[in-house]
């Protein structure tokens, strides 16, 4: 079994870690650029339903989910494909870490 499947049961929501810093998310232009890059890259592996990139709230860099990127796919299979492809990839000289995320928490925005 891979690390991803042992960490959490497979879902259609992928959590990408170690890709963005709170500082990058504070800048509106940089935020939009990151969103576009993630959408483009993740769409290569399946149909992306939605993307959430929590941003620091009123300068609070420790707000829930800051530094993580959540990608919702239409199916678990597409999400699994993305996980297999993106784990260990480089993004802005950082190694991408992935895990599955609870869809209910995602929809409630409980990051």
C-alpha cells in the first residue's frame, strides 16, 4: 500500500500540502496565479469540481487550512490518479505532499 492510502481512506477530495506559503496567499495576484496553476495541473488527471485555497484571515497566517490546497474531483478514481501523479512532485522548489480529505468537512469548510 502507498503512504496515501494508509493515511486516510480514498475520497474525491485531495489535500495538497507544502505548495504555498501564507505570504504568497496574501498577495492577490500571486493567489490568482497559484489558483490557475493548480487548476491547470490538476485538470490533467481528471475533472476538477472545485478548488479551495484558504487564505490568511485579517493577517492571521495560522487560520485553518492556510498553506494547504484542496481539490475536489468528480470521482475517487480521478482523485486517486491525481494523488499518484502529484505526490513528490516539485512546485516552487518544494516537494508536494498529498492526502485524501473528508468531503463532508470540505463542504462545511472545516479545514
